[in-house]
C-alpha cells in the first residue's frame, strides 16, 4: 500500500480529522542520511506534521516548516508541496556532542534563541497568492506542542497533533476545529463535538499511531461517530536534485578548481545538500563538463 494522507469530517462539519503514516516515503528520505536516533525521530515527527498541515493548502505551491536552533541542531527543514511530494533535511553544528536522550529543547533551544518558521510559497506561475512567512519562538517540549501553539496564536485555529517516528516509519494524527458559523446554540454544539473528538483522539498510543493503518486507527478511535471520509492523497518523497544539476554546479566552480581537486583524489564527490544523495565524477566526467556539445564524441561507449 502506498503512503497516504487520509481526511475525515465530523457529521456537523465542525471538526476535521487527518491521518498520515509514511513508510516508503520515510525510508526514501533516510536512504542517504544517517542521524542519531533522537534527531531522526524529531525529523520524522516534523515530516508527518508538515504533511498533515499541507493537506489543506488552497494554492499550488509548497508548505515549508523550519526549526532554527542554537544547540547541536542548527536547522531542521521539511517541505511538502501541493502535490504531496515531500523532502526533509537537517544541518548539524560541527563539534557539538549529541546526547542520546536529547530532546527538542536541548537539541535546538539550548540558549532560548530557537525559532519555528512557517512558510507558504506559491508557485511562481501562481499570481493569486503572495508568499507568507510566520515566525514563533520554540514554546513547547515537542514538535506537536510548538505547532499547536502556532496554529492557535497565528491562525486562530484550535489544533491538536499526535506525532510519532522511528527508524521504520513516521506518522501523525491531526484534529482541528473549523471556524464556527451560526448562532450561540450551534457554536455550543460544535464545541461539544470538538471536546468529544479531542477526548477520543487523546486515547491514542505511540504504538497504535505507528503500526495501525488509517482505517483501523480511525475506527478504533471514532467508531461511535458518523465521519465523512474523503479520497486519500498519495504522499511521495521527492528531491529535485539530479546529476545534471550537480554537473552545472561543478561547471560554475571552473575547470581549474576541478583539476585541483583531482590532483588529490580520483573522484569528485558531491552530496545533495538537502537529501544527501551522493554523486561521483571521475576525471573523464569532469573533462566532459568543459567540452562544448558540438565537440563531444558521438560514441555511446560507457567508461
């Protein structure tokens, strides 16, 4: 089964429920990266959260979450676009020890200067929406608490998140109270729906979130509720790095610098700054970068 974002709505349309569990996507993201467990799990939780929050984008573009820190982690970045393609990365500070029991505050907010940045970036061709950036302090002990505070204070939306991650998968559940309409009685009824849904969702466990598929989990939590379900959205890992883009970067360095690198090593090693995917160029590859296309040999022989 492919990784999916699943959406549901309570009968009175006052509260939405969303669930995501990423297996293949998470494994693709970790394929070229090796992080300590505490850092890996933070990134997985942020990836699940970004997927849940991006599921309600009203424009073509990207939803980006950045947590900037002053501890061993300098930067956590996750991006999910309107096609539900995701990517994620971490920048670590050299020379700083990473404790095995490190948490969000100790790893990112050691001196209280950490920030969470939420960015909405429309496609360049989309002129109807302007880019948006919101910045909030790291108030909370978990990714979920920080984003709940952001949604409550910046977006005026009551939102609860349950997030889990390990080496195999990451997953999340979102409960969100939609803006109310109508009179006091209707608002009272929708508040009751929200509080009932919150009470039910709060019974979820870490293992249930990671192991159960959406249908099983939603039934276990809300079996007494009349929920409307919507068509799932497939989620995939996607980083636009490519050998061609790396080649263009090497060209910008110039032949002299490339030749200097090759005097000390047989290959030029380059890893994508975002996903960590490695690329290698030998002396023949590098020489070909600076040959005009009309002067390249027509042979298809591989070396």
